[in-house]
C-alpha cells in the first residue's frame, strides 16, 4: 500500500513537471508570465498551508513576509549590487527573523485572536512600507531591480527563462514543505491543530513547534518575495497589502487546507481564472470571481482537493466493505 | 496643547461610531461564535445607502437613516440565511474564509456599481459649529455622538430587559442548555444577525456624516471592531470603554505623533495589551 502511494505520488509529480515544461516552452508571453506568477503563489500558498492546514494557525500576514523578502532582495541587489544567488537566501532569512520576533509574542494568542494580531502586524507593516521613504522608496516603491545573475552560460534575462527558474525554485520548496508536513514534525503540527492541550500533554513543547512552523512559513514566503522582486523588477507597497493575504488564504481554502495538492490547485485557479474572464464580462470579473469563491466555500468548505480525496476515501472504504462481506 | 480638547471631542465622536460597529460584531461573534469578517461591509452598505438616499433621492436625513436601518437589517437576514446557516456545522476556519469571500463580494460590487471616488453624506448641519473658547464642536459630531448613545442604550435595554435579550444571554452562557430549555436557536441566529447588522448600518451612515466614504472602507472597521472586542472582553460596558479609548487615542495620536500612522495606533495598543494580558483588558464574557 505504502509503495503504491509512493508511485502515484511520483507519477503526479512527473506529470506536473512535464505539463509545466511544455507550457513554458510553447506558451505565449501571457501564459509564461502567468506560470511564473502561479509558481510564486504556489510557494506562498503552500507556506500558508503549513500554518493553516497543519498547525492550524490563521495567519493573515503572509503578504508582509512576502514583502519583507521582496524589499530585502530588491535593496540588496539594486543598491549594493549583491548577486541574486545571495539575495534570495538573505530575503528568506530576513523574513524568518522578523517571523521569529513577531511570532514569539503573537503566538501567545489562539484561534481568531491570532488572526487579529497578525492582521495588526499586516497593517503596521503596510504603513511602514508606505511611509519609511528612505529605505522602501515610499508609495513609489523600488524599480529597475536587476534580473537574476547568469550561471555560466545560462542567462535569466527573458521572462521565459526567469519563469522557468521560478518554477524550479517553487517546485523544490513545494517538495520540501510537503516533506516537512509528512515528517514526524508535521504530525506534531497536526496534533497541535487537532488538540493543543493533548499535544502538550503528549510531551511536545507546543510553543516551540508553533514558533518553528511560523518561522518556516515566513522563511519560504520571504524567498517567494525575492523571486517576485526579480521577476517583475518593480515593487511597491500595493503589492503586499491585505488583498494579497486574503487571496492566499482563499487559494489554500479553495484548494483544500491540509492537503498536498490543494495549494497548487488553489493558486492555479487564482492565477488563471481572473485573466480569462474577459470580453463583455471584463468590468465584472472581480465580482464574478468573489461570487465563485463564496459559492465554493459554501458548497465545498473542505476545498476542491479535500473533497475529492474524501470521496476517494469513501469509495475505497466501500470497496473494502464489499470484499470483506 | 491648545488642540488637546479639540482632539478629545473628535475622538469621542469617532469612538461612538466605533462602539456601534463593535457592539454589532460582539453580538454576532460573542453570542453566535461566528467570525463575521464581512461585518464592516454592512457598514459600507449602510454608509452608501444613506448617501444615495440623501444625495440622489433627496430624502430627509433622519428618514434616510431609518430606511438604511431596515436595509441593513435585511442584509443581515440574507447573510445569515444564505451564507452562515449552510455553514453552521463547518469548522471555524471555513466559516471565517467564507466571510472573507462575502466581504470581497460586497466590496467589489459596491466599487463597480458606485465607483471608487470618496463621497460624503450631505447634511443640513454641514459647517455649523458651536464654539466654546478655542474649541469648535460641529453639530454633526454632536448628532453622531447623540445617536450613538441612543443606539447603545437601546441595545442595552434590549439585551437586559426583553425576553429575546434574555435568550441571547442564556445562549452565551451555555448553548446546549439554552437549547434544552426551549430557546429557538435558529430564530435567535436571525434576530442577532439582523440587530448586529442594523448597528453596523447606523454606524456606517453616521460615519458618512463625518468623513468621506469609499467602497473599500469596510475592512478597517471590522478589524477595529475585533480590537475593541478584545480590549473590552465581550461585554457591553467593556466595548464602550474600549471604543472610546480607541477613538480618543487615535485622534490624539494623529495630532501629536503622526497622522500617517493613525490607523496603526489601534493595533499597537492591541499588541501591547495582548502581550501583557492575552485574555483582554476585562477578560470576561457577556
């Protein structure tokens, strides 16, 4: 059984890789751009999934950690000429450090109060980005961020090459997050989500595990920020506000919180759907989009992947029942 | 220092608007346990309905506010029946995210229909002030404060003196026990939502008298409402104290520290208090 799961997992990974490769090679400019954006959303959504789906932490500040990463990377690269290959790591570490400083006091609160505290941090963060002009460039942001530096003869000066680079980054991070989620640590995270007191009495230091998941998620969100800054080459506070945090929450929820492929599906819907509701419906596309979002949440609260795997589990159970009787 | 009394007055008027919004949220979140993140969008609906009725239909302001109350009550009813009722047995997280979806839907719809330009609700009181020494108090602020106090007292009387209010208090204490002794939970959900939304609507309409209104104005009041509830710890008196603390500190902070960081003040106070007392200032439910 274990073997079978491993195989089907590997097959879906390979399938996703091949589809992305083909789309990157033959897609037009818009498709390539959207794949790059999707890959960045994938990192953000799976880092939030680690919190929301596994540890059960309702983090509303994902977009700020994303922003911290983006600003760190943009400032280091454009003002100090530091290579992208150092910047992305610095961006992750910076976001993780802020995550530790914010998470330590914030994690004293639970449930919805944690959501409100992280919202407070989100708000203060956007105000700082807008008003601390000497560092962040204020509302005008930072432009002309250099492309990622070449490795040997491989250059990253075209959107296509950058999108491919981001997809590689995103898939590696996606894989790492899912490995963490399936490891012993991941099972402790789930135990915390299901029953914090029980996890604590099981001998796990809940506070440390919660902080660890928060810092990890911030680290990955920071790297996503760096990728974004070098992909778009322009950043401003508008890109890191409440809307983005809500969209990432929605991606995780629509895809299915606590599932492996949920964030990928959710990010896919959020990247491509608004772009393709065009034509006469164009002025209403955000209304249509939020209506679809609301209806999905009412009718399938467990998300797309969550509901599908539930149906599969039911069918498998039915089959086993049939075989035993 | 001459401006302190002036800012105190402005802060008190803003505080009474905040309290109204927060009390509605407190009913819905505190009594029904629903994380209603679309509460602030009802506020937006209230503000825009008052604006349309006064500026476009040319109704009398008082009449417009009364019609706005009815509209917002119906919006509350619709939200409860169509969104929250189907999700009653779902986990808190799904409900919270559905409420965000609802908030986005209302925000985008009002932006598309009404445009992004900020608007003011026109009043016959505009520009009229009472001057006491160096302090100028506008009639609008007096009206807002007065209306706020009346609404708070009415809510208090409803919760403390009526049978339905008693049922609400019973449900807050013990949901199952309340159901066992014959409290109609479904009806109570509807009533609580309608009253809570009415409070949000009146709060939005009053806000439109003082400051410009715009489609995305709703998110901030929801979050400030949660801050006030956290400060006050789920009781009416606590919310009143919390609301005035927030209104006054924002208004004074904007004058003395920096107006750019005005909206952050609420959250800095919240973080400071939660760090010292994770259960809130009063730390007791209704």
